[in-house]
């Protein structure tokens, strides 16, 4: 079940089944990289991607997915992006979770797919990775719906409980999104899931919610894979052990454990020269599959010591620490199956020379003197400070300033209604779109940023905490008050600054996310020799796209009409396009009158 050559890519697991489209997707993560959060919309919009996405394709993917996706992350754990371009389209999707005890740490995706004249389908991804660009070894479990029952199914209770809990523990969320999330939780209560091969029974575990306080791992024999381990957590995770537990973790984690904690434990680390067998799916000719370094997977394999042949395998987000097992909000899936298929010896064969299971990845742990981790302790202390600050609601208030030659300008004021927590760290705030304009914080933040064009208005506040030479920063999504209508239109207009980019956006909007059709259209457009400066509807493929959009009454035509008539200047439209579009508008009105 756990083999290093069984590789999966998140974007592939997010794509809808044939004939279906994604209606709603919910993701949970501890840390969030905003640039990484821009990639799943490619799967949701069904836009093919090879290599680094261009800004126009990214723009359309985000616009298409903005009302279909909800991403919940730990408040104070959003990384500062290198560029603020297009972050505005992520704002409605991202929700910061505020907890009163431990951390918000689950890593799941839940998706609802719809199709004409068919019942919805559902998918659940249970991961150990965050929504970041991290290239560590992780695990992923994908479950697809098999059928929908008339009544609730007990095993889905923990999953539904997590989804219902989410909208109650964020600063603010649109009421329609909260209602849709609760509706999804109700739907999932009735789902029967397809079981993976060798799995006889599935169950779910949520930790840290009322009524779901702890994770029991009592067994006679244990295999634990966890990047973070503490003495007390390891003792808790191996309760009831009658045989030496097997532990796979990071070198620095094991070095930090006491010798007593590792007494009687078979400990391993990832091998320095991991050699992963290639398969048809991940061969040497697949340059887009990244090399993996380091360990981030969390797995617990539990066996009794009697002759009963069943093994329990739990996979998900919980580290072998006391918070990971009792205090944080965590989620895991449990699979029950025959010991000879899912048991410890099938995953880590007793023969040290075996090339099966995880043996090619690991080597026996050799204790090293613990490194001086004072810098790491300081970083963790600063990260805790940022989480405490992010738990406070921030306001970003927008008011008009005098218009200039560049158009109407605005002023943004960042503030809170309560003091920041007391800390020895130096703290400052800045607006994401004006990073150079910062204000130090003594008690409460107060930063005024002048002369903002509409495209630079943002609720994203950079909060930075420093001690000596060590600095940590996070993004806090404030409540945006008084923002003018058309702010997102201004962001689009800034990106679409020449006819070639406009033509690419048009084709993306009207090709219905069909990658092969889009490639053919773009090739035809380039072959026309126009370079985008003028429009030849007989060779560009635009006429066919527009006619189809008119006949189906799709939202793409309406969306384009708004951009062309309200947002974009003539200098970014190909020559003759304005006249062409006036004819399209007349045809659209005639068709609407007949419908």
C-alpha cells in the first residue's frame, strides 16, 4: 500500500471525472503559500498546464475558480508571496481559522462534481502535506464516492463535523459560502466511498473538535512515520506496545529525543541517497515530477500481538506529539485490512536488504550530537507571536482621495480594535501592495497608505516580527471596508495590456477549458501572422468560439462583454474588434429576445 514508486500529483487528483465539472471544492491546510494556492484552479477550470503558467492563463483559472473554492488555513500561517499580482482573486477563497487551543492542522480536499442528468459525485483527499511548494516525501489517500445512501452513514460523522466546524471559527466568511459549506457537509454524510485495494473497512478520525478530543493508537506493535516527534508524544503513540516499535523520522528530530525515549525503539531516517524505482507514470522522461527531499508523511500502522490477521493503517496530519494526538485540529483516514497486505512487515520488510516497501528509502538511525537549535526556537517563538496577532481581526478601511492624471486614487488605513499581544519582538505592519510603507507597532497598528489606484487596494496586511537578526512574516487578511466597485476589473486591466494577451484571454474564456481545442486555436491565431494587432476572424478561430458561446448562452460571452465594454481600453483590443463585437452584441440581444 505504501510504496515509493506509487506517485501522485495533486492537480491530477483534483480533476473532475469525465463528463463532470467541479461544483465546490474545500481545502484545509496548516500553512498556505499563496502562489501554490493559485495552481489548483487549473484543475478546477480544466485548463491544461505544462511548465510554468503564464499570467493570462493563471488569471482566467483564478477567475473561473474563485466562487467554487474555499481554502481554510491557520491564521498567521500564510506566507508572504514574492509578487502580489493576481492575489486579489484568491481573497474570496482564503479563510483564516482561529483556534483557542492547539493549531489548525488538517490537510484535506473535499470536492463535489456535477453533470447534466446525473447524480453528483464526491471525492476526498486526505493528505499529510500543506498547500505549499514543499517537495518532501508525503502521503495522499484518494477516495471517490461509490453511491449515495438515503440516510446518514456513521463513518462520515467526523468528516461532516469538521466541515460544519469551519465557518464558525474564522473571522468572517460570506454567508452564501458558509451555507454552501454546511450543505456539502450534509451531502457527505450520505456518501459511500469506494475502498482502495486490500482495504476491508474505512473510517475517519478528527481530533481537537468537541467530542473528538484524542486519537487512540493502542496496539501491541507499532510502525510510526512522523517528521516531528516528542518524548511524551512517542510514549502516547506507542501505548500498549508489546514489541519494539518501528519509528521513521528526521535526523534532527531523533537527535532531539532523549535516549530513554528511544530505548527499545527501532529508529530509521530517510537514506541520504534515496533511489526511487521509475514507473510508466514517473519515468525519466517526466521533467515535471520534482525530486523529493526530506520527510513530511504521517503514518501509523497498528497490529495486535495475537493471531488476529488484521492491521490498522492511519494516514493524515497528526505528528507523534502530544498536540498532534490530543490538542490540534487534525484529520486522518483509517484503513483496516489483512496484516500480510497492510501490516508492518509489508511496509518495512524485516530483511534489511529488501527492495520492497519503504526499505529503499530508509537507513538505520545513527545518533548525532543535537545541533544548537536556538535560532529554530526563536523562529518558532516568532511564529507563535504572529499566530496570536493574526487571531485579532484587522480592518483595512478605504476612502477616496483626490483624483489625479492617473485616475481616482484612494487611501487605506490599517487598524485593530484591540492591542497586539505583549512580546519582546519588534513588530511592524505593511500593506501587501505597498511593502515599503511600514509602521512599527507598539500597542495597536495604525498605518495610512496614500495614493492607491484601484488595482492596489488590498485587504492583505504583512505582519513582521523580529528578534535580533531573525525575522518571520505572515499575511493577515483584514476586513476590507469601503473598497470601490470594479477593483478586480482594474487588476484585470493591468494584466491585459496588449492585443496578444487579450486574444489569449478570450480564447481561454470561450474554449470551455478544453486543452486540445485551446492549443489548436492558439496555433491558428499565431499562424494567421496577425500577432494580435488586428483581427481576422476567418483564421483566428474567434468566430467559431463566439458563435458557439452565443448559441449556448454561456457565461463566457456575458463575461467578455463586461470586459470589452466596461474594463478594457481600445489600445488592447485588436484592430477591428470593437466593430466586430458591436455585431455580436446585437446578435446576443436578438437571441435573448427569442429565448
